[in-house]
């Protein structure tokens, strides 16, 4: 198992490990309540507020049918004209603690469908997110890691941090 930490801040540390030959596990703590983080992961209007990836990309299409057997569709665009799409099918949903879904990118660099498990845990009034991605093979896992996916995830999670803070500030202002 290898471990990578990006960037270095106690709360915002993104930890990436490879717990098996075919898996990548990402953990990150968010300073927000678990139901809010879960909603930001599952409500299209909220996802469009943060799930953009590295600079230059933005999430244009986000469709979610959040039920077991339901589908999701994401399409990102880049300022240089590139397009990246991904489809998913939900296998398990336990609000606000767990989501399991199969995922497949349109331009498949992951060796086929992956199985993603996201666990939202409460830790000292914060939310620990643990995301495990199971690839079809070690080569597929290593290929995905080689794309720079962890850097993109780190940038997206930093955007989620800022978005969660803005939602909490708005809620305080409304009270």
C-alpha cells in the first residue's frame, strides 16, 4: 500500500492510498455536517457549485436519479474545447452515510467499469469522506493514477470546501 498526501493542511489533507492491487482509497475531512456534504455529493444544483476539477474545467451536465438502480450522468467541458463524460448506476444508497455506484467514463482510460464506494462519517462535528474506487485490474488502477486524478480530486475537494463554507455562511445569514 502506498500513501500520498495532498496538500499539507490538517483539515484539508487529501490522503490517497492503494489498499489492494486494484483499489484506490481517498480520504478527506470537510468542516461541515455530514448531511450537507452528502447533499453536495448527490444534488445536481449543488454539484454544479463545486465539481469542476482542475482550473479550466466546469461541470455543465449533471443528472442524478438517486435511487438504487438509478443513473447519473456528468459532462465536463474545458475552456480549450475538450469534453469528458461519465455515467454511473447506483447500487446502494444510505442517506447520509454511504453510496455505492458503478462508473464508466466515455473515453475509457480505466479498463472498464469501476465500482465506487463513498462513506460519509461524522468526526468531531466534521465529515470524514472515504472514497474507494475498485478497478478491473492493477494496470487499470495504475493507469488512472497516472492521469493525475489525485491532483484533480484535490482541486475539486478544495472547491467543495469553499462551497460548503459559502452554504454555511448563507445559512447563518438567513437565520
